[in-house]
């Protein structure tokens, strides 16, 4: 499954839950989704608090999935081709140097 298919599956899930409905108590606005990315990254970081390696890889996998789902959804809402954005950023980074 590629990024577009994953994004479609995520959007179907959100639609099925009714979260894209205008009267949803969970408005799926870009700002709210960006905030959700930050919240989920915080939950991911909790697994590394005071430890170099997480204790529960399954929980970490779930948090990574939450972050990715929100990223894919945000890119879609903003009409950003995430696959192309990643490839463009990789190409830019090849030309960069770090101290």
C-alpha cells in the first residue's frame, strides 16, 4: 500500500467516524490536526523518557502509527503531495552539510 492508499484509508476511517461532519465535536481542521500531531509526538516521546530504548515496542509502533496518520491527513487537507514533499526534502538535504 502506498501513501495515497494509506491516506484514502485514513480519510475513510475519519469519514466513517463522522469526524469530517460539519457538526463534529472533533473538527478536522488543519490547525486541529497539526495540534494532534504534536500531541501524538509527545506520547511517543514518553516512551523514551529516562530510557534510551522503549520498554514496549508495540506501544511505540502504535504511537508512530498515530503520528503518521495525522501527518498523512494533514498533508491531504493542505493538498500537499507528501510523497513528493519527502522526495524534494531528501534531494535538498543531499546538498546540505552539517557541522
